[in-house]
């Protein structure tokens, strides 16, 4: 896996909880905003449906969709992890401020450092497959779309 892709996936994993909060905040902002009048194509005497307009905005907002897709992919992998590997994610990526070294995290879980690295790489690879950044057949890292 390319170093840049691994760094991107690890950053998304570290920011998982912040991204969940951002999704909620963005949704709340859209729901509480006043919809812009839709007067395209001439004068409209129809008041419109603001609830429908807000629902459409929520469904089509690209930022919210991307963050939601990212969180769903991470959650799918994390939810399927056994307890010890979940603990690795909590200690290595979600504990702030980070007070443990990799050696300390490995000791806390009851594994050696090389196992910690192997597990972390496997988790990152699974998330990369869910993101669509890594081909699951040959594990070649490529960016989709661009």
C-alpha cells in the first residue's frame, strides 16, 4: 500500500469521531437554515415546500454524503473487529492526548509490537478496501475517480 494512502486512511480513522460530529452539525445547520426562494424561470406564486427543500438539500449535500460514506466504511470495519483489535484502534487512533507509545499500546493489549503493526496494517487495509482505495483482489492501492 502506498504510504500516502495509508496516511490518508489513518487520518480519517483518527478523525472518525470528529467527522461524526461534523455530520450532525452540518445537518443541523441545513435543517435550521431558511431555504432560498426558488424563482428560477420567472415569477412563482407557489410558496413551495420548505421541508421538502431541506430534505433534498440533506440528500444532495456532497460534503455530508462524503463524510457519511467515510464514517459508514470505518464503522463497518470497526464493528466487525474482535475486542482486542478494537482496543488497538481505541488506544492507537482514538485516545487523545496519546500518552502511550506503540510498545505501551502493545503491552496494554497483551501482544508484541510486531503483532500490533501487523494488526494495524490489516485494519487500515480493510478500511482502504471499504473506501475503494485498495483493490481487494490484488491489494494494489489506487485512487478512484480523482
